């Protein structure tokens, strides 16, 4: 599932990744205690679930992510 990042986030711990406001990310593992494991253009890791929005992702990013995800499989 593709999610939109509503707010920038700077990773503060091992296993987390930073987010850029406005980018789209792919869920790797669902929410556990307020954290979701995602794949972004910068890598994979945990991010705060509350920073993500499933209802508002860009069509352009969806197309790009489809290409990226298919290459990784």
C-alpha cells in the first residue's frame, strides 16, 4: 500500500528512517505501537504512523513507485 507523508521526520534511533514532507512511501509492515515499517526512496525503516496518510498520495508518485517496486521484486 502506498502512503503519503504529511510531515517531515528526522530519524532519531537505529531502525528509523527520515521522511520528506510530500513524498510517498510503501508499507512493509503495518502499525505496531504507533510505528510503521516503510520503504521510501531513501531506504527502509520505522516511521511514526501518525505522519502517514493513505488517502492523499500523488498519481505521479504512484507511477514512479510502481516502477521502483517492480524492480525490487
